[in-house]
C-alpha cells in the first residue's frame, strides 16, 4: 500500500501535498457527522481551521485525508 497525496486546496494552490482534512460541525444544525471543509497542507489547514471556527463556531477536527491509500494490483504467482 502506498500513500497518494492530493495537492493543498488553498486557493490558488500552494503546491504542497494535502496532509490534513479540516472537519467542522455547525451549531444549531441537526446532529450529523462533521462536514469536510477541505484538504490542506499543515500550515494552511491551521489557518482554514481558525477561520472556519471563527465564522461558524462548532467543533473543529483535523484528520488524515480519507482518500490517501492506494493499493497496487495483486500479483498472481
């Protein structure tokens, strides 16, 4: 298994790999899983997280991107 890194979603793009997903819950909304804000490099994830929490409140999480694992095809012997 190898990791596949998407590029940071910071507009217009910083060229760094996206290492973190930023997730947030919105107060007053019905209970549900946290919504994904986007995938960013570490530095931009912190900026986006602070901005998102200031605008919407709620709980904030950082997580490894879900779509990072890629399996190579199985070889038959």
